[in-house]
């Protein structure tokens, strides 16, 4: 894992997301379906996840829903390697 903490993910969403709830980003906030992020954000998000996790994201294995919300992103990309 890099020196960049998983909290960097929340900071990134807060910085780039649009029309975020006043009470802040939650683990189950629908990022793409809620139009807080767009598909144009995904490449930059992938790079961030690679920096945080220290692992390459296998883009050919991405599936619809992998970026649904913070909970899903953490489970898919930031959980300890098996």
C-alpha cells in the first residue's frame, strides 16, 4: 500500500464530485447513477486507486457496477489482496 491513505478516495470524490449532499459523501451514495461522477472521471479514479492500493487495476476485468459507490470501490479495489 502506498503512503496515500484510503481517505484520499473520499477527498477525491469531494473535490471532483458535483451536486454532493450537504451532509457529505456516504459509503452508499450512488456515485455514477446519482450523476455525482461521470464516466469521464473513471480513468483518473483508476489511477488514484492504483496509487492507494499499490496494485494495478485490471481494466479488462472491470464490470458494470464496480464504481457504484464508495463501499463497492473499497471492497473491489482496496481490500487486502487475496
